[in-house]
C-alpha cells in the first residue's frame, strides 16, 4: 500500500492489527482437535493471512453500542471462521490453486478433505458463537445465531446465482448487484449486525448498520473486480485475470459486453470462461474491457454505494463515537486500498 | 420388511409415518428460495425418501420430558436437514451415484452445485432450529444450537477418521467404534438431546439419553455394515459391496483381516478400495469376509451396544411413558430391520 494511505489510516490499521491478533488467538483456540490433519487443513488459509476486516467490523459495531471489545472479538472470530469456510469451498469450485500467496486447501490435501475441512469450519463458526452464551443474554445469542444462519444461506444463494451468471451472455447490473450483495455483502452485514445485536442495539440502529454494510459490501466487491483486472499477482496473492478465465460476470465484464462492438464482444466472449486461455488471450480480453471505460464506470458505481453507506453510518446514534469513526475509516480503507 | 416385523412395530411405524409427514411439511417450508435450481438440488434427496428416524427420535425424546410434538417436529426437521447435508457431501466424496433409489445430487447437478447445495442445507438446519426461538426459552434454544454445532463438528471429524482408516491395513475395533460414533452416532445423539434440551430435561436424564443414543447409533452402523454385505441393491436403494469398493474398514472387514490366512488376507486387501473391481471380485471378497464368521461377530457386537442402550433408556424418568416405549421400539426396529 502507498505510504500516504498507511499514514491516513494509521489509527485504523493499528487497531485492526490489535483486533487481528486477538481474533487469531481466539481462532487458534477454537479450531483445534482430532484428527490433526483435518484441523491443519481447516486452519491453513486462516494462518496464511487475511485482513480480518470482518471481525474488525464486528468489534467496532459492537463497541458502537457498548459491547466490550473482548466479546466483539469472540463473535468476530465466528464470522472470520465462517468466511474461511466459504473460501475453502470457493477455491474447490473455482479451481483456484493459490490464495493469500499459498497453495489452496484442495491442492495440499485433496478435494475430499477440503470439502470436509470447509464443513468443519462452518460448524466451528457456530460453535464459536455459542461460546458467547456464557457472556451475553441468551435471547441476543439466539438472534446472533439466526443472523449467522441467514448469512450462510445468503452466501450459498449468491454463489449459485454466480454459477448461473457465468453461463449466460446477457447479465444486467441489477443481477450483478443482487449476486454480489448475497455472495459478499451479506456476511459483511452479518459481521456488523452480530456485534450490534450482542450489544443490544435497537432495531432502527441495526437497520442503519445494514445499509452501511450493504453499501460497503457492494463497493468492496466492485473494488475487488477492479483489482482482479488492474493489480498484480504479487499484490493479490493470486493470479490476475482469474475472473476472466473463470468466465465471471464482473461489473466490468457486464459493462464491457454492453459497450463493445459486436466483433469485439464476440472476441471477449470467446476468452471468458476459457480455462486454458493463454496469458496473451487474457491480456487481450482485459484490454478490451478496459478500453470501454469499464474501470471508470465501476469506480463510479463503487463510489455511489460507498457514499450511501457513509450517509447511513453518519445517521447512527452510537455510545462510542471513536468506534463509529474507525468504522467510517474502514469504509474508506476498503474503497481506497487498491489505488 | 417381513410381515411379522410390520406387525410387531405397527404402533411405532404408524407414529413414525405421522412424524415423517409433519417433518416433510416443515422441511418443505424451510428449504425453499431462489435460485430455484439450487433449492431443487438441496431438497432432492430429502424428497427421494428416507426413514426420518432422527426427527422421530427428537420428537420422542422431547415428549419424554413434556415437549409438545409440534416443537419436536420443528427441531427434528433441523436434524434431518443437517443429516441430508452430510449425505450430499458424502456422496461426492464416496463417488456414490445412487441413493434412496435415485441419482445423487452431484450426478444430476454436478459437483460444484452439490457442494453449495450441501452448504445451503447445513445453514438451513441452523435456520430451522432458530425458528424455535419463538416457542421455547432462549437459553434452551442456545443449548440446542450448541448441540447441533457439536454434532456437525463431530461428524466432520468422524468422516476424516474414516478417510484415514481407508488408507491403513491395520485398524482396530476401538478405532472403528470411535469413528462410527463420531460419523453416525453423534448426530443421532444430538437428535435425542435437542428434543430433551428443548423440553428442559435435567442433566442426568440427558446423560442417560446420550448413552442410549450412543449404543443405538453404533449398533445401527454395525447393522448398516452388515446390510451392505448381505442385502440386495433393491432393498438398499444403492449397490451392494460399495463399502468394499471404497475400501471402507467396516467392522466386518476389520474382523476378517484379523482372522483370514495371510494369503486370503492379501486377496481381500487387493480388492478393498479397488474402484474398478468386477462383480466377481467383489463377491469373492464378500465371501472371504463372510466365511470368517464376521457377520455373526458383528451381530453380536451390535447386540451388546444395543442392550447397553436399552438399559440406559429403562433407567430414565420420563413424564410420558408411551414416548419412552416408542423410543425403545425404535431401538429394536433399528437392530431388526435388516433381518
């Protein structure tokens, strides 16, 4: 990341590091057991890195309504574990061999073990949340459980929508937004809401946080789409142009398909989803997308969702103003991190 | 099933049918949504049949301590949904093409969709349990959630233990019992305990139910191993000798490997796990197993676990004696069904 960003987000990044350390410790306590090889497979990607932005969001949203940081971390660990479960299964499905700079779980342990390791993490996320029962009123814990179930269901639906979109040449931006909200936004939303629910925040505050999370979640994914086209393998920790190879209908691809000439459109479609596409073909497809102005369009869309998110957050009535400020910084960080 | 069994278990089977109908209705309400194809994949095996013995156990254990049948069904549906999630992923891993007389989910929708459909059911099980929050005290619902998480974790561990056992030639009966308890028994135990927990049963009663469930669960799996060797494809709804083809260390195989001559042992080992074994090879392996007396040994082991289970059940202090009687019948049914 550029030096000026590190400076701008100094306070956020220090706090993020603090929360990440606490979260990692919590996860290490939860994700252990027998047989050892299964647990090693399950925790592999977690140990390989990750920004822990979801637990950070849980802790901050919790703090906004008076939840002690310690409980926010316990709940945030549950969300992070759930997130990593989705990564293991996604990597199998997308045939991704590299994530966070390391070989993926199915590459190291085989698909069968990777399926079960993902299932184990899924269950461990619920176990982690259940541990809150010793520290928070049971009716809040039940609500938090329900939010985690909802997020898991929604993520699966989002994944299935994406499968369907990969197969179709015609996809609208609205369909993309729905898919992205389900696949990525819902879990980010749950991260925030679980923190606020455990703190006992009133319903109208939960709704404002939902709107914030929805906006940031969508902006985040759009940003991810952009980075997948414009960043480097070194920065991403995985190959660039993966999205093109997998035929993903990113917002950039959807925009480009609508704005290219019929001939160029055919050219792009022929590379989209071509598993054995060469580096040259991928670069040509990427350039076709870029020349339509898709990147600028996507950046602008991300900005719109981002601004709506910030406006919702500014409307909240927190007891801890510093936590809200950090959550706002987190939003900015998400949108600026790739620049 | 033989006519005399139908008569002996007449009352149980009538009640099982009643609970199955209520359970199916509940599941149909929970497992629906968009995209439709994902939900069709998720509910496919559930619609194809299944005895719904787990929800029946939930309802009966709940009734034993005063839980209304209606709430037992809601909780039982959660357990049944979770069970079917494990079947979808198991079928992918075991490359099974047929279950309950129909093609498996990955055969019809492909592995990628089957992984997600399983994940969806997993999440839906927790959603289903969360619906109890409207009807039961939240501290009981939290305990039920924790039991369902525990069962999911334990099933994954059991599956991983089995992977490991498939690879090894030397496996002990103790290892088998641990694996079977985790892979099959734990979810049956959770089925009972969730019913009793929601009813507010005291801890000492939960422990007796655990012992009952553990015994029945293990006896059930031993029985399943026996049926896999001695039944017909028509009765099983799946090919016989699958276990041999997959190299599973069933209790029969473990016993046979210990009691065959070195030459015959080598012969059996050469067919175990041979994916392209011919019908003749499979039959020869099955005969080697049978001639050691493994079937009789396994039946006897099942009986021991079964009797311990019954003794624990008879020790309980239920408020609904009829429910306990039916649960005892359920135990007998499990052990006698294949005869």
